[in-house]
C-alpha cells in the first residue's frame, strides 16, 4: 500500500481525479434532483428523519459502491483507513473549499450523517435560489 494516508496532497489529488473521471459530481446532481423533496422537509432541530431519507442514503451508497470499491482497490487502502484519512483531511483542509467539496462528496457515500448534512445544505441552497428567483419576478 502507498503511504497515501500520510500524504494528504496525493490522496486528495487522486480523489479529485477519481471524482472527475467517475462523474461523481454529475451523478450527485442527478441524485439530488430526484430526492430533493425528502431533505427539504427535514427539521435541523429534530433527531428524527423520514424513512425515505435512509432509503435514499442506501440508494446513494449503491450508486457509488462499485466506483468507490474500485478506487480503494487501486489505492490498496482498506475502507476504514480511507474513511479515517478523509475525515482527517477534511479537518486539515478547512480553508480549501474545492478540496472540502471533493472530500465531502466521497464521505457522504460512506457516512449517513455527512450525507444528511450535504443533502440538507443542498435543499436549503435550492430553496434560497427559488426564493430569489421569485423575488425577481421569475
């Protein structure tokens, strides 16, 4: 195994290339569009989410499972080490928005809490965009 978990730049570069070549960002946008309504209605203050949110996460996991597994095999990195390395990188690279988005996209396919936050944030952003368009008369 490479020492990628120790070389944050190399791991993030490989992740970024992986996301681009596997079309993960485009797949996320399509997935989000299909499931946006489920996450727009979730209350941040509540610990409860609709069952549809977990079902959407399971679908999301399946969507990325083969790609992520192939990527991990290429790296020669066990899933647990990869996950911990990504979490550490996410904390270390707090100022780099593009790297944060890449890490969050990958982590969201492995962790329900991260997935939920990502989907809720996307739902809120879409809601703000709709509100702004309506305020402009569109």
